[in-house]
C-alpha cells in the first residue's frame, strides 16, 4: 500500500513537471488557441442571419432544404460542430459552397505554393537586406546615409502595400513594360509582389535593428571590448550584433502576420492564384466553408510559426524558458 | 598683510535689486514640458502641420467644390488632368477625351457639352461627330499606318475641310481640377469626402478603442490576482492571431457594411493593445504613495482609477491613440480595397483606390490621388505620434 502511494506520488510529480515544462505549456496553449479560433469562426459563420443560401431573390423552399441536406446543415449544431472539428484534424474541410466540385482543402493546396513562394522570398529579403541596412544606419548615425535610410524606412512603414503594388504595376508594367502586370509566369514577375509585400516589414526591421544597435553600442561592455584592443569589426559583429538582434527576433511573429495579411492585397492586385486571392474572393462571394477554411488555415499557420519562433527564441535566450510564466 | 577687500568696497543696495530670490527657471507642467520638446522636434512638428492640413482638407474642402460626392456628369467621364484644346473655328474649341468622346469646350478648357457621334468607321479609323448639322471627323489613321507614324501624333480633327493636327493649347482640366472618374464624378471632391470618411472612421474608432481599452485595462490592473490573470489570458487569446482576420470575419458576418459597422468592428477588435498598455501602467502606478494616501483617505477605487491613475498614464495612452489613427486608416482602406468597406455611393479612400484599380494602366491618376492622400495621412499621423512618444519619454528628458 505504502509503495503504491509512493509510486502514485512520483508519477503525479512527473506529470506535473511535464506540464510545467516550458515547451509543453507552449505547445498546449497553441493547440488551445487553434481550437478556440476554429470554434469562434464556426459559431460566427453559423450566426449569420438567414443562412448561407439567402439571396436577394429568395430560392424555393425545397431547393434550400436540398442544399441544407447536401451540406449537412440540417444536422443539429453540436453534430455539425463535431464533424467540423474532426474534419479539421483530418485535413478535411468540406466542399466549397461556391466553387462546386472543389473541396476547401484542395483549393488551399492549390493556392499555397504561390503564396508560400512569395512569402518566403519576402522573409529572405527582409533578413538579408533589412538587418544590414539597420546596422549600417546605426554605425553611420546622423550622417547622410543614416538620414536617407531612415527617410525611406519611414515612407515604407506608412505607404500601404496596395499603393506600392499599383505604382509598381503602372511604372514597370505599364510605362516601361519590363515585367508582366499579372500572374507569376516569369521569374521577373516575382519582383513586384515581393516588393509590395516586404515594404512595411523591411522598413520596420531596419528601423528596429538600427535603434537596438544604437542602444547596445552605448553599453559599457562594448567600450571595454574596444579598450581591450579588439577590432571595431570584431566588436560589432561578435559582441554587439548578438544582443542587438534579440528585439528583432521578437518582431518575427508580427512580421509573419503582416506578410500573411499583406498577401490578400498583393495577390489581388497582381492576380496571383494564391490563398490570399482565394480568401478575398471567398469573402466577396460569401463562400462560407471557404472563409472558415482559409481563416483557420491562416490562424494555424500563424500560431505554428509563432510557436516555432518562440521555441527558437527560448533556445537563444534561456531567461525565457527558465523565467516565470509571464511578466 | 593686506586685506583683499576694504569695507568701503561694499555698499548697501535697494531690496528691489536683490537677485538671490529670483528663480533661474520657471517650472513647467507636464504638458507644457511636452509641448516645449515637441516644438523642438522638426519631424513631429511637420507631422502636426500635416495632420492639420489633412483635417482642413477633409472637413472644409468639400465646402469649396461645386460638386457633390455622388454628382455624376457621365458625358464628362474619365477626363484626365490635362486637356488638349483644338480651335477648329472662330470661338469653337473642342477636346477629345481618352474615351474618344468629343466635347465642346471654352477657350480655357472648361467643358461645355458633348457632341453626338454620328458614325463609327472602325475599318478606316475615322469617327464622325455632329456639330449643329455640320460634320466633325476625328482621324485616327496616324497610329494605324507606318508612313504616317513620323508625324508623331495620335489623331487629327477635321472640320469644314481643314485638318487640325496640333492642339491650340494644352491646359489643366478646368472643370475637374484632378480629373473625373468613370461616371464623371469629380475626383477632388470624392477624395475630400473619402478623406473625411477615413478620418471619421479612424478618429471614432480610436475613441472607442480608448474607452474599451482603458476601462478593461484599468479594471484588470486594479483588480490584480486571479481576475487580472483571467482577463489578460482572454486578451492573449484574442491577440494570438492577426487582428485583421477578426475584422474581416466580423465584416463578412454583418453584411451591411456602413460607416457604423466598420467603426464598431475596429473598436471591438483593436482595444486589446490599449488594454494591455493601460493595465501595465496601472500595475506600476497603483503602488505609488499617492495612491496609498488616497486609499487611506477612503477614496473609492473607481475614483482612484479615474482621478489618479488614468491622468498619470495619459502620456502613453495619448501616444497609443495617435498611433491608432493611422492603423485604423490603413485597416479601413484595406477593407474597402478588398471589397468589404464602405458601400456605394459613399466612398472612403480605400474604395476610391479599389474602384480605380481596374483601369490603372489607362487612368493611373484615379488611383494615385486617393493613394497619395492615404499615404500622406498615415505619414502625418505617424510622424506626429513618433514625436509625441519621444517628447513624453522620460528617458529622453533633459534637466
């Protein structure tokens, strides 16, 4: 009996330790968020007055009934919800209401490559250009190069992506005829969408890198390192950069969000057959299964990306993993 | 040993000339100090001037234009910023629109009326118009044949047997200063009304965000403990996907996309940032001695929040609100741009840009004018907000 009690206690302790682990907690909360968002989206779409088949010109009763039966909308709400949740975890998001013959997950799979390509190019561009620009600007503080970069960065933060996209089309496709005005058929077609997509984040990352670099360069340990005879190059790239990049890493989450939502506009303007375009179209078509599907897809993509960033971040900075829950 | 000073070196002075009591520096209140530092910041000041100008443009601009925002003059649709006036007879001036319509205009380019088209000869690229029984022929063959391409013109106008190849004058568009759109509405007027709607949405949404966010944040921060944790967990969950997705979902849900729904939706979604900020402020401020003193004097908690905590957190709250305005302008134009915004005939800047997108290669100015206005608006508010933030930042405060 005594032994059983001890075993129980130790196993309970193990379970508790398991749940107190940073990574486990983080994964669980991500999962919970996804379930919550799926639920909220589901309920919102079912709260629409009149249901998905209400039109300006009313359809005959029998047709609506038949449609409801076809899409299982005559089932009780809890059963629909259960089916939907099960479908979600088995990647089965149901048929599209407006594009008959297509399932939502098929459409998402069709659109994803284009969206992912542009998104990845945008992220690469932000890292490869944004961070060095910020560093250069910080090292040349209050000189013409710095002013120039910060002026451009401020413009980048404030000019909406659809303006960048349409000006790009007008100048490079319309006036100069260097690139195609729509689609992704040639390598040069990627330039416009990527530029329009990175505008905000690129500018933000370079501003963030600059200010964080300036902050770090003022620290005592940098002066000490210089005083000890380390070269300027070594101090900057070995000592300063590591710490200066920490705030930049935290921006990755919002950056992914900006790129995801930016893809709506960019894919619309450049007529790229990506998820963003499908999403915007499903919104104007009121294609409810498609709206739910893409929203949940975006949410999952975002939550998973942020989770990965957080895990990577905790590996870089142990204070996060070992610290208290929040604050 | 000689004394450095003799008693005679000193003399009594009039008490009014005493200088020891004079204050070296006048003391400034918080807001006076902020204003003093804001004035020194060139970027903030230009932002403030920009905000002032855009408000002037949006609020008072429509009073000075002769058109209403939905007033259509379909005869004069899609006119550009510059018009080429041809003089084809004494006191008879005509202008050919990009849509191949022939308008009779005044000498300075003001549009009078549209001429009826009598025949279209597509094969020979010659269009005929009727002027009080007389025939005006517009000849497009210059673009058609190689040997005529040297002339370097697109068309010529023929009237009473004379061919007019070069315009009498190229003037600015007198009827519509910034051109007209595809149904002949004045773009300047539409942009003014668009700016007015965008600003209205942004300002009221920012106020809504302020009300919800401050209340929620102050309650959470003041309550502390379990309540605080629960309330903030809720905020975390909302904040765990891009806020724009909620806005889109709600806008799909409500279907009726008027001004009120957009404002309400923005307010209902974007308060989370403000709530987090206010909670943080309240958490640190409520440990201050003056709060303890107020509590000992028996001041009820809501009054402590209202009279002590919020006024002291006003700086960061104001910055967040200023920054909320460009976010709201952007979100609203974004929504209108993907077809979820203000419905016709009203138009925000985003709707205008969206409407002009289809014809971007032919009439780019229809897109550029609202776009430039949006960018200018966001730039001005961002500059001002940034400046306000650094003016309020205690770390940057000098002596």
